[in-house]
C-alpha cells in the first residue's frame, strides 16, 4: 500500500515536471514568435508602416474601440457584421435542417436534391458574391446570401446523415403506433439526430463566419471586413491587424459557444 | 444485389430527370416567358454566347484557358509550398511533446483567423500581384495540413510504435515504416480540406484584386452587370475545383490503397 502511494507520488512529481517543462516551452514558443516580430519591426526589416511592432497594434486596437474608423468604431463594425452573420446563419439552419431531415425520410426528395447538391458543392461560396450583389445589393441581402451559401451545406448534410442513421426499430415502432410522416420526422428523426445536427452547426458557423468576411471584403459599406479593406486602402497595417485580431476573437467565441453546446448535449444523452 | 442495382438505377434516373427538368425550367422562365428578366438571370443562349466570347475573343484580360491555367498555377504553388512545410511540421508536433509545446500556442493564436482575413494584409505587404495570392493560399492550406498531420500521428496506436521499438528499429525506420503510413489517412483528409480552402481563398483573392484568373472574370462580370458571364465564371470555378479534388482523390487511392479497401467492405 505504502509502495503504491509513493509510486503514485513519484508519478505525480514526474508529471508535474513534465507539465512545467511543457509550460516553459510554450512560453518560449510564444516569446520567440513575438520577439521575432518585434525585432523584425524595430530592426527595420520593413518600414514601420508595413510591419508595426506588436504593442503598436495593441494600442491601435484600443484606439479603434474609441475612435471611429471607416465611419464606425470597432464594436459597431462588429455589430453590423454579427447581424449579417446571424441572419445568414439562422436562415441556413431554418431551411437546411428541415430539408436534411426530410431528405432522410422521403427517398424521392433525396433522389431529387442530392444530385443538385453534388453539382453545387464545387462552387465556392465566395463565387456567389457577384450574383448576390446583383440580386440583393451590397447592404444586407447580398452578404446574407453569401453567408447562407457557406452555412447551408453542413446543415443539410448533417441533418440528413443523422436522420439516415436513426435506429430502424424506433421508426418501425412509431409506424406501428400509427405515426404519420410529419410525426415521424418531428418526434423520431429530429430528436435522434440532434447530436449530428449540432456537430453540423459548428462546422456551418465556422464557414458562415469565414464567408461573411469574404463577402464584406468584396462588397459592403460597413462591417469588420470593410474595416480591413479600408485599412488596406490607407496602407495601415496596424488597423488591418487589429481587424484580424477582432475577427479571430469573435470566430473563436462562436466556436467555443457551439462546442460547449455540443458537449452539454452529449453529456445529457450520456446520462439518459 | 438486384435491390442495390435497382436503387442505383432509381437514383440515376431521378438525378437525370431533375437536371432535365431544371434545364426546361430555366428555358421557360428566361427565354420563353421572361419571368426572370435577363438583367438578373441569363438565358441559356446568352450563357452559350458568353462562353464563346471568353474562349474565342477573351474577357477580363485573357481567354478562358489562360484564366484556368493562371488560377490553377497559383493554387498549386501555394498548396505545394504549404503541404511540404505543414505536413512535416504537423508530424513533428505529433511525434514530439517538446515540439508540440513550443509550436502549438502560436498556432492556437493564429488558427481562429480565417485565411480570407489575411488577404488585405497580404495586399498591403505584397501588392495586387501573384505573390500576395500565393502567400494567402499558402496560409489557407498550411493550417489544415498541420492539424491533420498532427492528428494523424496521434491516431496511431501506441502499441504499434512500442512493438516496432521492441523489435529494435531505428528512428528513420520508425518514421518510414510506422509513423508515415499510419498517419497517411488523416494526412490526406487534411490535404483535401487544404485544397478546398486554397481554392476558396484564391477566388476571394482574385475577386478583391487581380489582373487575370477565374475570380477576376467573376469580378469583372459583376462590375459590367453581365449575368451570363457570371454564370460562366461560376461554372469555371466549379469545374476547376472539381478537377483538382478528383486529382487528389486519385492520388489518395494510389498512396493508401488499404483505406479504400476497408471502406468498401
């Protein structure tokens, strides 16, 4: 007993050392990254305007929160981006998930929609930008269409896969109890494919966020992508980098949120 | 077997019927009745004309094959550069805890920034030419290449590595005989994702600023309010992307024949 305890203690100590080494190496890695960046900037490898040191970018980031650039402050740009993101994403989920479930249940619908889907798969969402601008303008409609085309496929595919892999016995049981098509989809297929759908939502949100940035870089008059373009036009690397940081933070937050949703659903399912 | 074949036949006819119906619908709503005005959506004849114009006379700075080749060249350059650095780096991170500790934090910092957001920075640094695009494409492919190679090495069963070690293989042999083949399936998944990201990023980059390329065709057509040319550009993007994906799938089936075998069973 005592030996086991001392063994596990030694093991803990070993793990602790390992963890400390891991931490030190991580800090060194980050230090090298920022150090090389700062040195390259200070050493005049490139003009300051093109490669500002990290602290200048940080200061610019804080500036952008107070002072409007390209018409709005950073939060306002983010807000208008986020509105577009929310609309496009919600539209994709509201159409995509029911369509995917229905395709998983009605074979004829699957046979009609799947080939179209396969054909459209290779059109990058960003390639819809010209039509989006032509059909819906550059304000909200155009970017929302581009986000939609990015977010739609994972919603459909994951709902479809979820519905296809539902336990056959459940469906048969529902059928013997006299469930109609509608009831089977809402009462059997939907609850059974929730994990798959949520996993799809996460992929979908990532693609939506990325498509939004693309759309705003090309056609928009506000939003975080527009801020980047304006920063680029005035050759201000620090503004462009601040915008990239903001994009990264929001993207990360969206992903973390959906990841925790996914985890909580899995936990609840596991307890059942 | 017959059930399966009947199923496939059903799917094929349904698919063919869908496309035929869509074609008819397109003709009826545009050419025949003009419910969809051709300012918003082109007629089949207009698309055919636009296709002829771009292949014979050229549009937006070049003829169709020139746009194709230019875009393809840039994607290939960025992709190859990213893969030849990213895959070894990812495998190194998967194989060595120390390398992982040093590289991973920087990676986590850069990863949430989508490749498209690098485009303005690349333009500030390198201008509107090819160099900026290759840089962004490189970045787009780099992240998935590293992550999946890393996951690929980590997915190998430790027993296999231990068994190889106990048989006394040296480092080179271990890498060549165990780590490399063991991680290939996930590496290829990474390559496929990387190629897709490259392609999207290139189109976006060319839409934002370029002299030739398929994305530039789209941009110019949008500017000229030329819907039929937009359709041609989108078809071009889809066909080029599809061809590249197929080429990679072919390569994958040659490199890891055992994987396709196992999924077929």
